[in-house]
C-alpha cells in the first residue's frame, strides 16, 4: 500500500469535500504525514536535490488538485511497448511503484507528481 510522506494541496482543491476525505484517510494511516498548501498544480521541486533525490521526492509525494483536462483520454502506445491503444478514465495520475524497467518513471524529468483529483465527480460530464 502506498503511504505518502508529503501531501501537497492546491489552493483550488483546498476546500473540496474529496480533499478533506483524502487527507483524513492519509492521516488515519500515517498521522505524521506533512501537508503543504501550494499555489498551483506544478509545485517546484526542492532545489537542493539531485536527479535521484527529485525522483524519490516525487514518489513519496501526492498532489491533490483539480483536473482541468478531460477525465477520459485515449493513449496510443509508442510502438507497442507494453500496452496497445486504449481509452482510460483517469481518476489519478501516475503510479506509486518504482519499477526500474518502466518508461513512465521518465515523467519525473517533467516534474509530474502523483495526483489525486478532488473533482472526480466531473467525470460524468466527460462521458456525455
């Protein structure tokens, strides 16, 4: 089970009911979890960390924010690496695993935190 050490919450998601639920659940499992409120959905990484440190920082952090793009995406695999073309309904972003072979780990270079979306009830609008 993934247990974050740090939770970052955007100002847009701060007062959402689902944000409170996420925080309550995390605190019930790990009461020492640090919660930080950030201005936007792309918080800066600590400047003192090297590349490996940034990667591990992101793998131990969850960003709670509102999704601004569609919750439904079509993903076309770049050359049939593992999966083929698929359509996904996204309620989170990224994976908490640290599999060495996975190309998704490269998203750390683009500063992509693991995300929990506080507005997942908006998914129904995307289906219509």
